[in-house]
């Protein structure tokens, strides 16, 4: 009995040392997680129930910030603009990504080069420089109007017109097709070629194969990309800020939810109200994500 106890003690010694070493390596991450992520999250939740202006201590308001949202007309406008932006740009982005992925899946020579080039927009589109470039391209004397002038069409200042300004942001977001395209390409390469060969023998054309083989087998990838891009679109900020000059104009046509949140927090120093807006956005994204998972049972097909 004593021999067994001694062997257990001998084994537990190294295990304890390994555990301490592991926690030692994890400590920086744990500290960073608590200080820079969990701490601010809990602080913003508390501030959402207060009147806080950065210049004075927060004063408890209860649910007043959330009740204020029901009467905030600019918030309602920003919600409408954001919904339009998300529900138009994300499908366009995914369609473009899938189309290019299918082209690259045909055995194009130099595939790694094309894949890298097409991925660049996803890396650059969130930068200030690209947003400034986009503003110039769709300006009154930009590249788009220069091309239209060559065919005798008089253009407008797209970014300054209330009817078209949001469209420029939609095009910019659709242009960031690189990340979903790479994921689609990986999914297409996992589809066995024998399915297409069997369909060809049965007389199925390219269109029939696309809708009866490619799309059903890609539904898990489509669903994955849809969730990621939807969440990212709701969080879009830089493009709208730069293109509109930080105002959400013209006539609040580019006032995305995050831009309005920024105006309240850093323009008017209403940090309590901005925190409430941030938590409301979190709830909106969570609800839409949950609905996507709920309805995914009807159209997403897994291998099992």
C-alpha cells in the first residue's frame, strides 16, 4: 500500500510542476483577457445604465438610455440604413465570391497568384486609404464619371447624392470578396468529381449541376460565410466615416449604426448612451445569428 502511495506522489510532483508552468505561460493571456476584454465589456454594460460624459462621474439612470432609443429618430434612420446595407451588400459579396471561386476552381494556371490577388481587397478595404480612394473614384470628377463621359452619359457626385451614396458603400463591401472566395474555393475542392461525372452521364447540364450538386454540397460553407460576413457588415465603420466625412451624410443616407454610435460617444461625449447603443447592436447581431442557425436546419445539408 505504501509503495502505491509513494508512486502516486512521485507522479503527482511532475504533474504539478507542469501545471504551474502551463499557468505561467497562460498568465499573460489571462491578464490581457481580463484587463482588455472582460473588464471593458462589464464596464460598458454598467455604463449603459448611466449618464456618463467622460468629464464627470457616471450617474445611475436605470433604463432611461434604452427608453431613449425608442424616441431617437436618427437611431431609427441609422438602423434602416444599416439593414439596407447589410441585406444588399452581403448577398452581392457572397455571389461574387462564389462566382470567382468557381472560375478559379477550373484549374487556372498560377492559381496561388490569382488567389492572393483576389484576397487583397479583404485586407485593404477596411483601411482609411481605400475609403479615401473610393471617395475619389465616385466623386463628381472621379473615375466612374470619366468612364461614363466617354459613352456620353453625364454622371453625378455619387458620394454626395442621397440616392446613391449608400450604393457606393455597398459596392465597396461587395468588393471585399477575398476571404469568402478563398473559403468557397476550399469547399469546391472538397466536392468529389465523380458526382459531376455521374450527372454528365445522366445528361445534366452545367446549370443543373450547379443547382443540384454544387449548391447543396456547399450549403455549410455558404452558411459559414453568411454568418461571418453579416456580422462584419453590421460592424462596418471606417468606410462610412471616411466617405461621408464623419457625418453620415448626405441627409443621413450613409449613417450606419456604428457611425451613429461613434457620434454619440466621441462627438457628443454621451458615453452612457453610446454603451447602450453598443449593447443593443450586440443583441441585434445575436438575434439575427440565432435566427440564421434556426432556419439553417431547412436549407443547410451536412454530410451525415
